[in-house]
């Protein structure tokens, strides 16, 4: 079994524990288990009656399971949070932690196709199941759909040109590997910005493959349903698309538009924002873990009765 540090270094560990306001006999959920760094730390705060349920869709993460009678690891995407907790007899919890994005292990595993550093097949499936992978997107999606995901998920300025170049190139040869993709697009990559460009391109493909934003929306909505009044929702995000969804949901109880109001004009918000501004990592942590540089931590507390 690989160690946690080899799999993934947990970001803002102390800040996450503080944000959860952990009760020794409480029930908590880590919906992005990964290497288990956050979960192992959280267990230190729990007493004998405390419980921690963790989720991870990546089969590689199962090898990091913690041998502790207070801990349960569920091999599922966090978009199925509510139903899986119910299967374990849990209707309400005291806190939920989510560390979004790709683990260091997934980036460092060449065969997974997440990284631009290795010439591997373009897979990018976090759960390693299902037929939709990055190869299928590049070789089967229409030019219009490619334009949409490159612009929306990758926020690439030349998304239209990129889509056209890919559609033209794949007529001659399928685009199945990292190397093939980089060769096809190399002439339209901005000079001196290749690293950032490829990161945005791969982000767009990964988000589409795993339907990440849809899964995040479903998870956030379910988190309100399973949190006890006073329970904490703590979310780490790594790019603006995720952070915008988290920020809006915590502030308004919805992802778009204005806050809903009742007949009398009172705002209907299921969460109270604890951190008005996103919490960011210290310079010391960033110097030891570069992944923390882009991390934003947001915290909210459940108000009112259970939905």
C-alpha cells in the first residue's frame, strides 16, 4: 500500500479541521477520500462513538482504507451521497468535507492520462468505469460541442479555432494519446504559455469526461439535505468554475439567479456563510505543496430544520 504522502498531500489540513468544528461524538463525511490525509486527521478528533464515512470513486483510493472501527469507506462518486448514507443507516451528519479536483496520484500515474507530462492514452476517467473517456470526446464530439467544452470548462480564448483544428486533424488520424493531441494543437498554443494552455485544455476534457460540475451541483444540494442544523459544509476548490458554484450555493442556496424569498419577502437560504472570503493557504504551505497555491476553502453552516 502506498503511503498518504505518496498518494496525495492534504491541502490546508489544519484549516479544514478548524472549519468543521468537530464534535467528538459526531458523524462526519469526507466525500473525497483519496490518500486519506484529511480523514486520518479527522479521526484524531473523534471519540469512541464518533463516526467517519468517506467516499471515493477511484479504485486506487481503496488501497488507502483506514483500519478503524469508526471508519467506513464507500466506493462511490459523491453525487450519490444521500442514498449511500441512507444505506448505512445515516440520515443526518454533523459535517461534510470535500477536497475537489484531481489527486497528486492521479496526475503522477501515467496510464490514467490526466497529465501532460506523459505520452499515455487519453483516458481521464476518475472512476475508471463507463465508456466516455477523453479519446471519445476528441474523436467523436462535433466541432460545436468541442468549442463549447473548451470555452466553458477550459476558458480557452481560442476555443473555436482549437475545435476546428482537432476536427480537421482527426480525419487523417485518430487522436488517442497525449503526444498526438499536443502535436495536433502545437501551432495554435500561445508562445511562452504552453504549460497553462495545456493545463486548461486537459481540465476541459477531464471535467467533461467525469461530468464534474454536474456531480458537484448534485453533491451540494444533497449536502443540505443530510446536514444537521448547525452542521458544517467545508469545500476546497481549485479552479474558478468549481469555486463559483460553491460560493453561490453557500450564499444563496442555488447556483444561479437571486435568492429565493417567501411570501413575506424573507430570504430562503439553507446555509449561513461562515467565511465571507475564501480562505487560502499560507505562503509556508504553498512553498511545501504547490497544489495549495490555487486552493480556495469555503465554509458554511446549516440553518433551520432538515429539508
